[in-house]
C-alpha cells in the first residue's frame, strides 16, 4: 500500500471545499442582505455593528459550507468511488484498514472526526506528516487509510 501524501490530501480538500464555499457565498450575496452587509463592512465609516453583522453572516456561510462538505465527503467516501471529486482527480482513495470500501457509518465517523483534526490550526491533519502510515487524527479514529490508487496495467 502506498499512502497518500499530506499535500495531495490538502489539495484534494481544497478542490472540494472551495467551490462549496464560493457557491454559498454567492447564494447568500445575491439572495439575502449579505451583499449590503459586505458593502457596509468595506465602507470607510463602518461601525462596530457592521463588523459584527459581517462576521455573523460569514460564520453562517463557513458553518453551512463545512456541514455540506462533511455530508458530501461522507457519502462519496462511503461509496464505490472511495473518495470525493478532489480525491479522484488527485488519484487517491479512502479505505478501511483491510483496503476495502468504507461503510457509510465509518465514512461519516471519519468525516465528523475531521472537526477534531481541524481544530486548533489543522494540527490533527498535520499529524499525518509524522505518522508512518500518513494517518491524520480522523483516520486513526475511524480506522482508515488514504492511499494512492494503483496504476492500471
């Protein structure tokens, strides 16, 4: 088994997470008062209330996009795909300790556990840099590996 590098995993995460966040940003911007909130936040005479409103709305977008990502990743990793679009594009897959496709329960356990790996400052993800099998905290909790796909013969 060839374990996927932390950098490939990070790039796959960005390929998946950035479009989700951007889509929600634009959805909020054009369908709610968020556009006005952003304008007030960037105004030279913004108030404390403007800053507070902006941060509150931004946090809603962050939390909702994080939730959508976790559900999306859970479904993809617990399927025959063995990973999200980002992972597939980078040629990596998520498997259990025996190299088999994850059950939905294990996939969702892995993804919910990412909240522990992300806080504080992604230290649980960075821990994979020093682990011999490149397991982040959420991989150890869910008993999973992230592997490079074998080349087709």
